[in-house]
């Protein structure tokens, strides 16, 4: 009884996820994450402060 009780939420989440993926147009999370990363990277490069010329601490 303990293993069924402890894994009930995991099993129900898996079943609901499979149902949603089969019946609805769920976006691919990897593509969404990659496009968000590209957007953030472009934003960072656009608004980055310029380096100071006098510092050679690198």
C-alpha cells in the first residue's frame, strides 16, 4: 500500500501529461527554451555596457 500511495501523484501526472500531449497542441518545450535563450542573449549583447579601456584585469 505504501508504494501505491507514495507514487499516486506521479502516476496521475504522467497519465494527465500523456492525455494532454495526445489531444491538444502542446508546444515543444525545448524549442521554446531555445528561442527564449536566443532572445535573452541578443538582449544582453544589445544593452551590455562597453568595456573600459584602462582595465587590463583579465
